[in-house]
């Protein structure tokens, strides 16, 4: 069963434990787009991509809670779906000429996350 919450004005999919936390606790887990220790320029570039920031909030919580490989895979897939939700809400239609570049941005971010996101995920044994 999927869970949803209103985040930055968007109805986004969240993990099953999202509602177990107070807003202050959620804010503490959310560190923006990217991982701690990344170069400041990369953080600035990623933060400027309009579809990533709202989707990164539930993703940061998922990564903070951690788990095994399946939990990470689910968190990354949820991030990707949420990026598409934000993009569609901002653009309005998949027929809009801005949709193609948005897909390229989202897919690029998703595949980069799959390649290098392992170092930010809290793996449990």
C-alpha cells in the first residue's frame, strides 16, 4: 500500500514510517539534494533542478531510516516517481516541450543516485 503526504505543495509518495515522525524530526533528516560531503558546486547545481528538491525530502527520510538493498531500491524508485509527479505538476502536460528535458534531468539524477547513492544510505546488517 502506498502512502502519500503533502510536501512543498505536492502530493508525494512517502515511506510507510513517514507519519511516525514529528515535523521537526523529518526536517532534521532532510538535507537537500545530494549526499553529505559532495562538492559544494555539485550541491548547488543539484539544488537548482526544480523537480528534485521536493522529491528529495521523503527520499532523505528513507535513506536516514536505511535498511537492506531492497529498502534502498524502493527508496530510489519512490524518489524517481516523485520527481515525475513534481515535474508534471509544474509543467502541466507531457505534450509540453519542457517535458522532454525534464525526463532527461530526472532519469540522469535517478541513474546517478543508483550509482553513487550507496555511500549515503544507512545499511543495516
